C-alpha cells in the first residue's frame, strides 16, 4: 500500500512538472510603424481562445500553452503579425505595419485591392483617425480639406449635404459629384454609413483608376471601406459626443436707431404701418434661443475566430439647426459577417445596413432668410395682442418668424442596403467573386402651410430658390394647403468576376475579368397637393379632410410626369496588372458599358485605360544614395463616362399636356410633343492624362506625391435650341460641348519631431485647377457660343444675370456691368460695351467679364501633436483666388428703399438719390479667399481602467474656430458645386461654431 502511494505521488508530481514545463511566460511591447506604443492591441495564441490585450504603454504579459506556441498580434488598421516562440526568448518587441500608411498601405480599387507601392494610378487615402472631427454626419464634410483636388463646400444647414467636386467640374449637367462604392457595392447612397463605422476612404482620381467603373466614373470614384472584426477577440466600443452650436457671423444690418438716423438725414419717412417703435433684430429672431444641441452615440461589437469575423453597430445622430424648426436625426444599424469554409478556401460575406433619417426643414427657408435680412427693425415680431405683425401694404414683405411658425416641411427616409458576397479560391491562383446587392430607399415628404399663409396670396409671394433657378410665384390656396409624396427607389446589382494572381519568377501578373448587371427603379410612388382644410392642426397627415373642389381653379399637383423611371446597366470589364521585379509596373483596363437611358443607336460605350510606373529606388544607380527611400514615377491615361444628370427618358420622344384651348364654348385640354427624341444620344466621355511622382526622403521623415493632370470632357450633353420647323418642341438634348480641366496637386506627410514622449505629425495638401468650356455648340444643332444665366431677380434687377456659359471661359464666369464710380452728381455710373461712361447701362449689352468663381488654389494642413497621454489636432483649410458675387449685399444696398426695407450698415454713406447704387455689377464681386482654423481637438487617453476597460479617451473639439477673409458676407464658403458656383444670393444658412465634448471607450 505504501508503495502504491509513493508511485501515485511520483506520477502526479511528474505530471505537474511536465505541465508546468509546457507553459511559457513571455512579455513585451507592441508598437506601431512609427515606434509608438499601441494600447489595447490584441495578443492571441493561435488555435486557442487564450488572449490578452496590451496596456496603455503597449506592454503585455502572456502565458502560452507551450514553448513553441504561435502568437498572433493584431490591431484595427494594422496588418496582423504572427510570431512563433523559440522556447528561449521571453521578451518581444513587436512592430505592426499600418495598412494605411506609406508604401505598404493597402489601397482599395475597383474590384480588388493593391499595395500603394505598386500603384500606377492617382489614389489618395484617408484613415479613419485622420477624417475631420466634430458634429459631422456627412461624408463630404469628413473629407473636407483632406484630399488634394477635392473641392468640398458645406452649409450650416444640418439637412443639406456637402457639395463635392473632384479635379474641377466635368460637365454642364447638374450632377458633378463623385461615384461612391461602399464595401464593393457600386452607387450606394453615402448616407447609410455612420462616420464611426468607416475604416478607410480611398479617392480614385485619374481615369486609369476609375475607368473600371466606366460610364459612372467621370467625376471620380470614392471607395469607402468599413470596419471589420478581429480574430480571436471580442471588442465592445462606444464613441459618443455632445456638442453646442452657435452662429459664427451675421449680416451687419442697421438696427432701429441707425436706420432712423439714416432716414432722418435723408428726409425719408417710414409708413405708419411699419413704424411701431420697435428695435427688432430679425436675424436673431429666426434662430433658436440659446445654442443648438448636437449628439452622436455609436455602440459597436466585433470579434472573430479562426474561420470568421463579425461586427455589429448601431449609431444615433441628432443635430439641431440654429434656425427655428431646423433639425436632423438619423439612426443607422449595421451588421457585417465573414465566414470561411472548406479549409478557408471559400469565404461568405453578409453586410446589412439600414439608415433611417428625419429632416425637419425650415418652412420656405430661403424666403425666411431673405425676409430676416430685409425686414425693418422698427417693426415688432408680434402685435400687442400676441398676433404676428404683418404689413401687406408693402409688396413681397412677410414676417419671417410667422413664416416659420405657420409652416411645416419634413422629409423622412429609410435606406436599406444588403449584399451577399462569395469568394472562392480556385487552383492555379484563380479567385472567383460573386456579389449580390439590393438597395431600397423610401422617402416621404410633407409640407403644410396653415390658413395664415392664405393672407400671402394677394401679396405676390415669390420663392427664393438657389441659383441658377429663378424665382416664381407661390400660391397657398385657401384655409391651408398641403403637399404629400412618397417615392421608392430600388437598385439590384449582380457582379461576378475572376481574379488571377500568379508569380513566375520575377514576373507577377494579376488579372481581373468580370460582368456587372444593374437594374434601377426610381420614383415609384405618388404625389398630391390639396387645399381648404377645416382646421389648422391637421398638417399634411390627412389630405382627405380637405375640400379642394370648392376652390375655383385649383389644380392638384400630382408631381413630375417623369418621376417613375426604370434603367438598366450591363457591363463587361477586365484589368491586367504586370509587375517585373517590383520595379516596372504596367496596368491596362477596358470596360464595355450598356445603358438603357441613351439613344437606341448609342447604348453601348467603351472605356479603356492604361498606366505605367517605374520604381526608380529599385534601380542599381540608386543603391549608394540614402536621400530617397522611395521614388516612383508613374503615368496614366484613360476614358470614363457620365450617365448621371439626365433621366431614363432623355433620348425618347414624349408627348404631354400643353395647357388648354377654347373650343365650342369650352376649355379643351391640349396635348402634343414636349420632348424630342434623339436616337444618337450617347455618353459624355472624359479622357484624363496623369503624370505623378511618389517619394519618401530623409529616412522616412518626409513623404509625398505630385500629380499633374489634363482632363477633357467631350460629347458633353446639353439642351440645344433647334428650329421648330425641324423639331416641333424647339429644343433637343444632344452631344456636342467640350470642357477642359488642367491642374497640379501636391501632398506631403512628415514627422518633424519624434521623441520618447513627444511626436509631431503634419500633412499638407495643395491643389490648383484651371477649368474651361472649350466648346458649347453641337455640329448638328448649331447655336450661340454663349448663354447668359443665373438671375437672382432682386428688387429693381429684372432681367439682370450674373454668369455666362462662354466658349474659352470657365464654368462660373461672372459676366455683368462694370462699375465706374460716381459722377459729379453722385450717381453711380458704369462702362458701356465700348468702354464709355454711362448712367443708363443696358442689361446684357454693356456687360463685361468680371472674374471666376472657381478657386485657383485649395489647401488642407493637418497637425497632430502627442505628448504622453495628451493629443492635440489642429487643422487649417484654405481656398484662394476665387470670386464671389455678393448678390445679398447688392439687394441690401438700396438706400432709396430704406423706409420700406432694411439696408446694410455700410450702405449708410450712399445717397437715396442714387438709384444706380445697387445694380448688379462687379462692385459686388469680392475676393472669396479664406483661411479657416477648421478644427481643433484636445484629447487625453487614460489607457486601461480596471479589469474590463481597455481604453478610455476624453476629448474636446471646436469647429470653425476662426476664419481670415476679406469677404464682407456672412461667410466665404459659398456653394462651389452645381452649375452656378460662387453666388451668395439671400439664401445663406448661418455658418456655425461648434463646441463638442466626446468620449471613446473600448471594452
């Protein structure tokens, strides 16, 4: 018995010794590619669930199951690194390589990925941490100033998206924004992505990069990649902020005392209907009391194992506008799953995102802004009995607060995007991908103007649309009016492609061959308007309560007869990349696109591209130098197309209502042609040549790129006038025009200072672009080489225009009267067409070219400072060399009407006898250049807190800290998109300054 006990004791002792001997304890630190510690990085023993995370200093202690274990180090935004323990080493220093920096950066391109070091095309990438910060819900604002050549202008209105123009306007059609591809799904509405879910954004600039998307890529392509889960680790993260916004600047209008003094000095008298002894600041009255609040909450969970990963998130964004009744709210739910099967040779992916948004718009917003500037300060908001003050004796004179109070304007959208992906690894280095995607956008819009608005019908109520539209009369019926519509848009996409990636010694070949099918259904829904409601509190929710039939002459507006459209796109595409010794790189691609929206004779188009690069740093003659660590010369050329900005019926013959005519004692409906067919209508084509140089010098401390490009659009689609004898409609949509953009871009990235406790990273980008309308006529439908346009139609400005489409001039060319000061009688005079002085200039005849709305230089400069646990980010943005037509100033520069409408303070030196002072002319064209401290963020990272919290970071952000400019308007950031850039026309939603407090927590 004793022997048995001794044997058992020896066995268990030996077993425990053996077990102890198998386990191995190691420690170390995980660093990023700059040598800085990575807190909350993951350390996993491969094949097990054994895992730990690093502390704030990037340090870790790990107990492996055996001395030959394999450890996997990972961190979001960095490439995984695998280390096999050798049984003797116990301390490790692991340096992870960022997937989004320098040469090793993984760049997402059309139908694939690639290393930046082997790119032959112009692509700019922005990491999630480098995107703009603040109360931002729009991807355009996230990129503002971050990418050279990307001109983005944003409004203070939370319900309005930013305008995005890449490398200059390519067309005279309204659609000039880039094409978005999210996680491989083409044409996705960017609003479905929450800013916190973005991992990287890649901007494809030249045609060699974008031609793989053919007819939709003329304005550039923006690839958005969302975050994925990491292997072997479950991570829960919360990102949230709360912000307060205030108006950063207002128009300098006269107050009651200043206006009374001006009218007294000039023997002007207020009418009794207006002068109620008040001193009202109307610009302030249309704003919220106090500051507008903004908040965002993003909760995400991600993880994965050896054969799959997942991520799920939900985001809530709320943003009050500074104007009354202006509000934006959005909820985004997202799920992404990847699962490997069959020895990891097959990968299935499922992505589902749903975005629900509610826009509360300011009723008759632009009219409210106009009235708030021009309404007399001597008039009160309300009468003594609490009713709104109004003076209907004055034409076009409306209480802006009453307009807001008695109106409702709301839009609700629900945007669902789902896609299923399958990737199969086949023999011989071939991979097969199948992507199925479905997008569904439902939008409902409602407007209601209660019975109060009926008073405006006899007062000539004009709207105040954004340029280039011209104002029109609005009728509000009787006893309230309502508009309600609901439309649905559906996109179904099937994309299938093979990728062959093979290495033959020093030769590498990567080829893509695929097929794409897309069917779009737009505007599937209805609209109706009605009037004559029994009560005012119904709103637009129950149109059946109205009785429009009793209102003589009222016609229900059923919406656009072309709202419903169905289009189909079918494409075949291929791309070939050749790499020799990682030194000589070639790429070629070709896409054949077919689209149902074009003429039956030209429904197919071909979009080729070719590019090449030479990595000079790999040559023998560069071996003995140490100045360049990377030097690559590249060149490319390609053709892309534009199929947006026109509808499914653009090339078709359409008949419709032509009003009524009197016959046999009755008004009979007239019908006939209202659109001419053009079977030869084809794609606009944009050819781009690009030469670029990528470099890294000073042992990696400074890297950058320079690009020079020449972009030319031909067969530009435009609505030409035609002899009615040939085409009864008198107009036809046809190809013909040409537009050119030439420019240069510079991007620099540097780490000037890097010590153990302090690091300074700085990034600078500059871009210059010159735009020109080369040709405006069509060889088949010859018209004039110029078109006057943009007619704000302010008081006393009937027929006056501000800009012109002109051959040899840029889009946004100002064309107006030329101011020549005042004559001996104090009357403003102008130069006529011959250069002589006149006080009676003729509209459109005595016009002169007066500057360009497009900037000559764009700048973005970001600086990040890190000191121990503190980080400070300072971002400047600049726009230089552009002109702004300050039509707002002109319309408020009318001293002769000071007794009926308010005027600017600096109009106080003008004489009321000078009826020429306010005429639209170059007197009101100003330099729009500015430098803005756009963002300043100070943060503190507490690191690991307790057992369950890996990282906690608090930060404070100020947006729009200050702006340096000579512009006298509210703000120089005037609309740069569309076909009427650079016009400030009584519609400027106040720019804001935001104070924001945020929290990031990783569990």
